[in-house]
């Protein structure tokens, strides 16, 4: 008897492996565990099973538990059996679980369905100037300080200050600009000062003694610092009701330290593109523009996130290229093939250019859900493909805004990545509850 047990186990294992390899079993394994749908959208679930077995399956909508005190509610989706399986139709916003059961009670598969309402936005494409001041003064390098004898010192580095540190306070007093820091150091002469720095989320106090520099006739501690960034980007979309906007599609990082910048205060303004520096393999191109504080766009920056910058504008925004609000397309609706981008390459005129979506990764949530390629001959001859300042340019497919340009491939400027609207909208919703009216002064 003991000898038969291992043999039975082997036979059972082989049977399960063989069963899992059948097309019928793969039908269940390939069913998604989560599915997003837009109200009014339908989706088919095909079940390739023998008729006698298929008749024993039942798809059930599993809603919240009900009792005699709760009024009945219609589920957000309906399920209809057809010749090939089941058809799901989204009726209203909400979440529901679908259970596929054998004989009405043996669970086979569970699918979570989220039905979302159609959303419409004003499409961007406008060039914007971004002025962002960080929380803290970032250390981006070390500069030698020479005394009267020609000796070189690195006062801050020698005491443990590191590149990427954020200087938050000096002797307990807040500092927010490079000038603030320089004035405090110079007025302290050669006495010790205590720097409070933020490093990897922790606060550290570092005592540093400034050294007099005969060349500048000031006291210095030997640091290169930066209190913010200035650059050109592209607006992605804007909500007329709330005046909220999203732009760039990726986080603004410091060019030297490669660290994200936490927002102290910031603003966006209209920008006019004056010159294009074309991109080449290994050398990214760039839009070069001037800021116009009297232009159509002015607003604050409340968040610098992994999926772009967010805030509110002070006035209304229109897109002359597309005067009406446009429906949002979600990741599950994006497909490989032709699309367009809206962006500015001359002055403030928004233009439409052809691209091709080569790959779609609907489950990615890292801002790189699409691989895109510029196919428009005019844009290729002018820019060489995707260039700096084009980040945030909205991507349009089938008359829907589906995402934005985010990155360029360094060795192939014709290609790059795009982010889904799902990610940008989720980020906007996440920060809406804590949205603060950040100063733009």
C-alpha cells in the first residue's frame, strides 16, 4: 500500500499538468483578474469549452451583502450569455466582482470589474515655462576655498556634507534660497555654523567652520548649491470645472544629483519657442523658448510627482487646434497603430504631428506604458524626433486623449515612451484631497 501512494501521486501530478496544458484550461488561466471598463462599453469573455461542460458554468455578479433594511441596488455591470461565452456591459460607475462557478457553487475564476464614468478634458499641447523652487537648498557639488597662502579647503565636505543633501536650516533658522545661505555664512565670519540637512528622509545637524576666501572677499564653506529649476515643458490637459492641470508626465529631477525636487513654491507660465536644437543618437535635442508671464497660461505648482507636475491655473485655457473638450481614453482602450501628438515647435502655435504606437503595456504603472515612434516627416526634419521640452505633449488616438510623451530613447531619438491617462488622472485624484494653494510669488 505504501508503495502505491507515491505512484498515485505521480499519476495525479501528470494528470493535472496535462489538464493545465489543454486549450480549455488555458482559457481560464488567460482570463484577467482585473478589468477596467468605461460606462457604455462592452467586453466579451470567450469560453472555449465543450457544450455539455459549458452549460454547467455560471457567471455571477457578487455585490455587497444585502439585508431587509438595505434598498436593492442595480450592479454597475450586466452579464449576458451568448454563443461564445459572456458579454459584459458597463452601466454605471462602480466596482464589482464576477465569479465563474461550476454547477452554480464551485468557484473556478474571479474577475474584479471597475466601471468608470467617461471623462472629458481640454487637451493641452501648449508650451509652458516651469519655475520650481525646492524645499531646502540642494548640494550639487563641492568647490575648493583657497586661503591667502593658496591652501585649498573643502570645509563642508570635510565635516560630512554629501552631494544630494538638502540644507533646510542654518543655526536653527530656515533658509530657502542660495542668497539666504550665502548671507548667513558671510555674516557669521569664521565662527562655526550648524547646518541642518535632510538626507534620505532623515535630518542631520552638521557643524561647519567657514573659511575666508580672498578672491571673493567673503566667507565660504565650499559648496555648489541649487534652490530650484527653470525649464520648458508641455501642458497635457486641463479641467474646466476645477482649473486643475497636469503637465510633463514625469517628475522634475535635479540634473546633477538625479534626485526628485520637493516643491516649496512654483509656477507655470506661457512660453514661446524660439529655436529648436535637433536631437541625434546619443545627444538629445531641445526646445529653446522664452517665458511670457502675460500669456494665456499662469498657475501654481502644487505637486512634482512621478507622473508629472500638477496644480491650478488662474484663468481659463483654450486649445485653438481643438476647441472642444475631448474624451479620455484609458489604457485598456489603447492599441498599436497610428496616433498623433499635440505640441509647439514655433512660437506659441500648437500643431498636430503623426506618430506610431509600437508597443502597449496596459499593466505598466511606471510612466512607460507605450513605446512610440515619430513618423511625421515634417517633425523629423525639424527636431529629429522627441526632444527635451516635448514632455507632456498629449497623445491622441481615435479622437481620444490617451496619454502623453514622457521620455526619448537616447540612442534613437525617433522613439520614446508615453504615459497612460490612467496614471496621470490617478495622481491628480490622489493629491486633490491635500491640494494646497501654493504661492506663485
